[in-house]
């Protein structure tokens, strides 16, 4: 009989490391398979277009190709008539190579080293199902590549991708009113502007026409997950009504976050009114205290976000003119689908804060 083996710490560490290598290999294999499949789809889409345009084989071509390929490869689901139409549409959407390369450069998107300059190397970095959603829902090339980039960065599922497109994330991204160019160095200012948006949508508060007051209360459950998703990638939730002590007096931040990409604290203040110049002064004060009491020497400068009802851009710009801390002001919106007779029962800013803090602190939106 063989000697009995008793796992020790060295063995367990090796197994953990081995599992990590296997998982990495699995991910690389999945990426490689997806890329090869989409390269096949690209060539298939190109050839279908060429046959229909040059050989004049007509609209019936796709149906016949679907029939023949499905018969030849019964185990593959990608050759249905509907999917072949998507393959053709996908190729047509991106086939203007020159325009696509300009857009890729604009977004600073990395391409694969091999096949550099080929758009399929960019869009093949996300799954086919994501590609179908993007070309079906996006109006133009720039919008589509924006969502390709964000999907790669954030590893969005298809459900999250659909939600982001339907919430018009592309149109809202980078629109926050701010003083970042003056308050931050160029790379950090660009990243902060790209990370934040305007307006912020609280559509997760939506309810049906027959909702009762109790439904409004129940709709508040789980807000922190939705709120973090709306804020975007990288926000780590540290707490609500976060206490600060200054000169023997106590002050409380509405919401405090740490942003893992910006490498800084982010103070979010919620106002139930339109923007007032005093709001900027208050938030600037909070940032001074956070920088003095919380900020580590390796952290970047803390950023403040003020969410309020429709801000007047001119008034905001005057209010931020001489402020040295980076501040952004954005509108927040609640769904218009809520019945008029229940608008008065909507949660106040204070109630929203309470619900955001209902769970344990420490949520992170990765």
C-alpha cells in the first residue's frame, strides 16, 4: 500500500496557485475561442455581402446558407437564419475601416498586436451576444465603440449592458459641470470627467400605476447596489452620514466613497433643491476636512459631487470659479413613470440616504 499523504500548508499553497493557473488558462482559452469565432463571423459577413452585391445571389442567399451550414454542423447554434442576418449587419456596421480606426483612436482603445488595424480585433474582445445588443441598440459607430470599451473595462453582463444603453449612459458620460481642469492635473482631470456623468438616473425608484404606499417602501430595498451601478465602476461605499469633527463641532457627510481607479475619496452631497452657490462652499469645506483627516499621502486629491435638481450651468460655473478643490455638479432624476398622485410619497433625500445606508457599509462596485 502506498504511503498516506496528509496535505500540509506547502501543498495547500501549491493547490491554490495551481487552481489560479488553471482558471487563467480557462479564461485565455475562452477569449481565444470567442476571438476565433468572431473572426469567422467577420469573414462570413463580408462574403455574404460580396455574394449578394456582386454575384447578385439575392435575399434568399442567407436562408440557403443557414440551411446548408446547419445541416453540416448540427451541433453549432451560430448558423441560424436570424444569426446570419446579425452577422451580416455586424459586418456592415463596422466595415468602413478608416472611420472605425479614427473612432478607435479617439477612445484610446487597445487593439491586438497581431492584425493591428483590423476592426474585428477590437470588437472580438467582447462576446457575440454583446455585439448583437450593441449593433441593435446603438445609433452610430462612436456610441457603439463607447459601449464596446466600457464592456471590456467593466466586464458587463448582457443584462447590465442593456440597462446602460437604455439609460443613455453614452449621452450622459462626461457631462458633469466641473472645475476639474483647474483643480486637477491633466490625466486625473480627464479620468474624473470620463468617470462622472450628468444627469444621474434614479429610475430604480420606478413603480407601477397601481402601486400603493407600501409598494413605495418596498421599492427602496437594495438601493445601494443600484446606486453604485448608476455611479459607475470603482466606487467603494464607505458610509452615509459619515462623521467629521472640526474645532469641537460635528459635521456629517451625506455619502462617502473611495474610488479605486481615481485613487481618491469622493464625497457625494444630495440636495432636494436646485443648485445654490452655498452648496459649493459647504462641499468645499467638507473636502478640505477629508483631505486633512482621511487622505493618505499616496491618495489623489479628494473629489466632491453635488447631486441636485436641475442646476443652472452659469450659476454653477461662477460658484466653482475660485474653488481649488475639484467639484462636480450634476442633476439627479427620478422616473417620470411614477403616478402624479403618488409623487408626494416619494422618498426624500434624507429617506434615500437612510435606505442607502440600510445595509452594512463597505459595498464596492467592481
